[in-house]
C-alpha cells in the first residue's frame, strides 16, 4: 500500500527533482538485508520451537524448579547477555501465557497479565542483559563488525557498568513493585 501511495503522490507533485524522490525501489537498495534475514530466522526458529512444544516443556521445567516469576525474568535477562534478546523474549512469549486481567485468576497468574510484573521486568532484563556482553544483541554484533570493537575491549570497559546498571534497575523495580 505504501509503495502505491508514494508513487501516486510523486505523480501529482511536479516541483520535486527526480533524484530527491524517495521511492521504495531506491530505498530498498540501502536496506541491510542480512540483518532483516537474521531477525526473520530468529523468529522462525522460535516459532518452530513453539509449535514443536519445546518452549512449553522448557517453561514447565523452569517453573517447576523456580517458583518466583521475577527470578525467571532475572535469569532470562542474564541469558540474554549471550543469546540475542529478541529471540529470548519471543521464546518467553511462547513459554508463558499472556493472561487477561480478571479477579478470578490466581495470585501467581497475576504476574502474567498484560503489562504485568513478569513481562515488565522481562523487558527490562532482556534489553539491559543484552548489553552486558557485546554479543548479547544484534546491535552489539553489528557495531562489533562496523567499528571493529573487540569482545575484550567491550568486556573491560563496558561490561562492569552494564552489570551495575542491570542490578540497580532490578533492585529499583523490586522496590517499586
């Protein structure tokens, strides 16, 4: 739809030079397709694990050993320091139900309501945990390649600060909860 609209709009406007018109084919040449394919691959892999039942099985194992939803969020955030945070959150969404808010649900399931404590802390932990190591996020991997930043350089200079921020944010969240 956007492509058609853009072409129709530029067809009616005559005072814009052809080189200044932002057409979809021109813009698509500057898109970073490997990154897009990377995210498609991650999301398709997570969907396959979900359909195959592995995510719910892992959620059952995790929930039976760790009863506290906030602890699961914190552990997931730590895992996102080495596993891409997009994949981790997508996998977690397949592992735990997003429950509709209701007075009839159990106190434990209250954590899993839309915008509930589990999901809020998970979002924080996954994003911030993904910054602990440079390989924890697609952005970090891209910057590593573009700017030639080594893992050791990042680890020495930024990992301690990221860990402090991670812990401080969790403590602040728990104090507010």
